[in-house]
């Protein structure tokens, strides 16, 4: 669903998060701080961007606590895979 925040909670706290756009590329705004992504096109609160291409990005995990949390939002409906290591 477009413009709805999606939350991915991993089963451990990871040092690095990998976000892979598998299909339907669209610009994705995300963070690994476990704070809401308030709106599409928002880079506030340390949000980062994945461009609208089939891609994989690796970013540092900034989640405090036992489990890594990735929050993302897009105006489109990209299919993504989120992993940590």
C-alpha cells in the first residue's frame, strides 16, 4: 500500500541493515533508528533514501535495544527485502 509506513523488526540487533528493492522500484524513505517516517519525501529525523531503481543498500543499524528495527515509507508500492548482519 502506497504512503503507509512499514515496520520490519529483525530477530537480533545487527551492525548493518541491507534493504533490497526486489521489484516495482519507487523512492523509499527509511531509517534504522526506530522512529516513525512521518511522510513521503521527508528526510527529517535522519531518514535516508533508496532511489527508484532495483538496488540494494547497506546502512549502519542505529536501533537501540535487542532487535533491529527498520521503518520505511514510499509513495509507490515497491517490493523490498530487509535483512541484517
